[in-house]
């Protein structure tokens, strides 16, 4: 059986205050504040912080955190890096925007740093270098290099990630393109729900709930998640297939919309899958408590055991996953507006 090289195009985040547009906004300068000594690089649009690429030791992977709308509203949860009053403190590995997986050659990269706490073997994604920073009018780009390693430091995968930060009117766009290469033996992503491209949102974008829930990870470890009432949690999901609310979990869809309010600001956060990705349209590990994740590799949990994937990257070969995220400020995007972004994304890569 022949394996083709696959490319991982990870994410496009679009934050907009009006209807989407495909053209970039000339005059909105995209610049970077290189703070490698602080293990971060700030992304600025028109001088305002959009997001920060950072790699804190306590997070065990590079993340985009925080992520702000064009109005300056933070859509990501603060905990554990900068906790805010009233936030839940479950799942401390849910930080900002990230891409990893729960079982890679038997190592847990999803719950990074859990060795010793839960007694399971963890992996770590180490930031190695920034290969390129390119500022521009309406768009800036960055290329980074990472290494997926075990507890001894031995590398399983090398990662090369390309980011494009784009300003389009009131929209803020991130195209993240990451290529994973098996640098040693064949790497197996064993089927699990704990993956793959994730965002942990601010509490206001959670779905309201009447009672606390207890969730168990793949090792059976239980975590309590505190319920938030409708006056604190305003979010709701809607998929490309017309499914809404908590029912979107485990379903497949081309895109998923999470919409709600933070203060007086209406926000729509959409993640789009790409036709070239594994398992398109992807399964959604999207939870009401604030985890918003697309998982193309975890069919077993989502199909009650009817399907299993166990995705592999053969030694020396590469794999790619493409995702676009849209965060619209001021109104929930309509299906037609989301389709414009989704179609554009499919054509672009």
C-alpha cells in the first residue's frame, strides 16, 4: 500500500465585526513583537494585540493565547496562564488554540504534563525556532519549527508550521499550516476522542447548564466541570448539518459555529474543516463546557465502536491537517456567510 505525503494546514481564525469578505484590508498593518526571551511573539494588527504565539514551560506545547476580536475582546479562557474570576479550573491542558493528540505511539500529547499526576506517559511538543517573520500591509506570516518528543527527549515527529495573520475589514484571520514528519519509526495515532485541533473558550461562550458534569479521560481519570447558568454562559453550537446545542458532539460536519455574547458584543466562532483533511467532514469533540475541538482521527468513541481509524504516518513521510476558524464580532454569521469562508478556504489550499 502506498502512502502519499499529507500536509497539515491547521487553522484559520477569522475575527470580524461584520459580514465576511475575502479581500484583505490595506492600511491595517500586521506586525510582530518578537519576545523570544519571554517565550512569545505578539501578533499586532494596526498596533493592537490580535494573538500571541507562546510556548510556556508549564503548557508543554506551543499555543496561540490569548486570541482577541478586532474590538479587543478576549475569546479564550484565561486559566491556567492568566485566570479570571469565575472561570472553571478543569482540564488545565486546554489553553488557547492548539493542535496535538491523546495517543501517539502510546504517549499522551493531549493531556501534556500529566505524568506523575495521573501516572500515564506523556509527550511534549517543544518549540525549536522561528524560521521566518514577515510583516505586511493586510497580512503577515510566520514559520515555526517544533519537535514532538517522549519523556527522554527522543523525537517522534518534527513539525513545521506556517501561519498567515490577515486583516480583512473587521476580520482577523489566522491560517496555520503545520506539516508533521515521522523522523524515526512509523508513528501511529491510536483512535481516541482526545484530539486534535482545539480551542478553549471564555466562560461566556460556554453553553448554559443546570448541573455539574463529571468527565473521564481515556485513562478513566474523572474531572468535574462546574455548570454555568444562562446569565453567565450564553453560547450555543450550530453545525453545517443543522445540528445544534450539545447534540453536535460526535457528529460530522464541514464546519461548526459557536455563537454567544461577551458583554454587549455578539461573537460567532466558526471552525471549518478542509476537503483534503483525513476523515472529511471531521468528527467534532465539541463540548458545552468550553472545549471546541475537531478530531479527524477518533472515530471509535464517536461511532460507539462501529468505526476505528488508527491513523499512521510511515517513517520518513509527512501528514497535514487544515482548519479555518472564524470569529465574527457584532453578529452571528449566517450559513451563507460561513459557506463563503469555507469555500474560499477549500480553494486556497
